[in-house]
C-alpha cells in the first residue's frame, strides 16, 4: 500500500476506495493507465471533505466527470482521481416565459438537456449528444455549432480546495470564451454546481431542435469508435485562410477538421489511433478492429504529426481541446 493509499484509507475508513483502478474502462477513448486511488463521490459535502484532506496531506488529486474529453497517460495517474457523480437538480424559478434551473456538476450533460426540455425550456437542445458531465462542459465551455453552454449560465458555485471555502462565480467572473473558462486557470477551484436561465418555447419546436442535433451528430461523427470527440479547437480565421478558403471568409473560426481533411490526413494512423474518415477532427481508437493495443503515446504522436502538417501547409497552430491527466 502506498503512502497516499494508507492516508486516505485510515482517515476515511468507511469509504470503499479503489486502488490501482483501471481508468481506461471509464475513459471514452478506452486507453491510459491506472489511478493510484479512485473513488466515485455522490455527495457535495464529501467532495469538499476529501479534497481538503488531500490538500492538507499533500496528496495529488484531480476531479473528473465523464472522462470524455481527457487523455490519460499510459503510466496512469498518481494520487487520487475523484469522479464527480453528484447529480442534484432543482427548479429555482418557473415563470411563464423563462425558467431558472440548477444542476450539480456530476449530472450528465444529456440529462440536463432532457430535464430542461421537460420544462419546455429552450437553449440547450444542441448539447443533447455532448458526452460527459455538466461540470466538464462548464470547465471547457462546451459548444455546439455557434452556441456556447455559457450562453445560458447565470452563476457557478465552486469550491476553493486550498482555502476550504465555497465561491460564487457570476457569469462575467467565469471569463467564458470559446472553449475557455476561468476554471482552466484556477487549479485549486473545482465546480460544484451551476444555474441556467432558459427561455420557454413551443414544445414541438424544442423537439425538432433535439432531433436535428441528434441527426447531425449521427451523420457527421464516428460515434461507433472510442474517441474523445474533436481533439482540436477550431482555429481563428485569418487573411491567409480567407483567401485560400473563401467559403469561410465571413467566419471567425475555421473548422479544424476541414483543415485536416484538406491536408490529406484522413485515415493517417499511429498504432491503433486513426484520423477518422468521417470527421477529421476526431481521432479514433481502432484497437479492436486492428487487433493491436491502443496507447496514449501513439495518440500524442499522431496529434503532433497533424499539428506540424497543418502548421506547414496553412500557417496555423492547432491547439488541443482535450486535457491530459498523468505523466508518462
């Protein structure tokens, strides 16, 4: 038993900790090594107690949601991986024209959408197919086409681990931009819950938007393979790209998948990791089909190859929108 395992086991004897837990089975990408310590927590107060203890005892920790937008190191993750599974939901205000709802960070994003639809609330329909949890979607400010999750967020309740205190973040203080939030900058701050202000609409129109979003994902994304969704952020457009691709001249961003496709990188692979021929911004795990093991090392090699090629051909720096856990 390691030092970290011993400390947590003795201080929280009633918790059924998992030691050397195989995280790959929870990861959407189905790759990566074990967590030294793993626990799925369903109570907000227990989240705060565990993380405060880890901070005081210098136990490395990370709070995760659905592991849908995460690349796990092949060597695994040192310390505690705490899965946020707190799924509380409240209707704070239900008016004639709008509804204010609150969801805890461990709720699945798709479940939040379903609950809002039940209330005849519009604004979140496009996120029906977004994997992972509400907390992860807020952290990354998930987007669907030109819609950002942050567009509907009123406040975020968070916990500062080192200071052992809750903090309320207004929409403005969250510093939301495309694929960005303040929570990516504040390593000691974890998201607990958020409130969303949504407008009421015709249930038939809401259902139509849901069906359109689902159909679009099925038509454009390789959902039958393990992946972490789009690996790269859409880069900002520039004069060089506007001249080269005039069909995007009026857009602020240009699709990363389009550039990867134009560079002829579809079906390129490293080991079992392959550039999807359906959506080039998706790197997919074909280990079962190819009968070879998948590794994060191969994924990182392919990411680097794509970045170098796009830089050479289009003078663009592609940045990942996935996050890395653990060190190889």
